[in-house]
């Protein structure tokens, strides 16, 4: 019962973060929502017992790709979508 409740809560958080990433007009805020989404997704993998996939998700996607996106936005100026 508690396992199902925790999965529902994680799923709701993932849905909110995904909608926040899509709905933002500011690129930097969208990347922050994406980083939180990927972080919670890696926590979900670790919680389900797939620790290797969770660790890879955390290191590769949250660490490297999100940092690269933020670096790119800072160099290009990060204009808002119209």
C-alpha cells in the first residue's frame, strides 16, 4: 500500500515538472524544471531497485546534459520564446 502511494506521489511530481518544463516561456526556467524532472526520475529508478540506471540517469542527464544546456543558454543570452 505504501509502495503504491509513494509511486503515485512521484508520478504526480514528475507530471508537474514535465508540464512546467513545457509551459515556461523563459528558457532558463524550462531547463530548471527539466533538471528537477530528471532528478526525480532518477530517484524513481533508484526507488524501484534499478540503482544502476538511476545512477546513470543522475550522472549523465542531470549532471552533464543539464549543465551543458545551462552553459549554452548563458552564452547565447537565453531569450524568451514568443
